[in-house]
C-alpha cells in the first residue's frame, strides 16, 4: 500500500475506528508503544545516561568481567535515538562519547584487531557527518579534534583516515 492510498483510507475512517486501530498498534508493536511513550514523556536525559552507561560497561565492565568492545551497543542506541527523534545535540554527544570511551580503553590496553579500529573510524566518520549535517560543528569541534589527536597519539593504524576526516571537517 502506498502512502497516498493509506492517507485516502485513513480519511474515510470514522474517528472511533481510527482510535481503535491506533490502540491496536500500540499494544501489538513495541516500537509504536516506545514511540508514543517518548512523544508524551520525553526523558532525553535519562535515555542519554542509560546509553552512556551501557557504552561505558562495554569497555569497563563491572565485577571484573572481560570487556566486550562491541560497537553495536552504541550503534543500537544511536539508531534508536534517530528513530525517536531525540535532540540532535544529545545524539551527537553519545556518538562522540562512544569513541572517547574506546580511546580511554585503548590508552590502557592495546588492541590488535584491525576490525576494532575500522569500526571506530566508521563511528568517527558517522559522528562528524552527523555534526556537520545538523550545523553543530562549532559546538563539537574541540571534541572531534581531541578524538583525532588521540588516535594519532596512540598511533592507530588508520590514523591517516582520521586525519583526512578531520581535515575535511575543518
């Protein structure tokens, strides 16, 4: 069904039937429930703190467990934030926090997997593109530069790619 056909169909429904369908969607699909819960009670600060806590525990777990180093944890939160329409400043903050946390980890312990560095590069590129697209370059310039300089200081294998992204950002 196309968007236009859906609009026509919804226009023909009486208000009570529309309400019934929305309630059915609300109870049947958790995404719809999450969306409406966020729309009517947007606790962006709570979501941001939850995301940062999960990211932190990926690299510095509680109770002495081994670090999992999964970029996917941060990516899930970022995708969730984008879907809900969370403030762009908060989303960018979480994007950069993910990379900063990974760099704090690699400052203490070297990682030999090139896939880790490639995923951090992808995160950096995504964050810089997002910040630029949302017109927040001046707000995040210092953090973006610090991430680039830290990648160079730690001699990451893909440091040149970070440099290229940073140069384009400036």
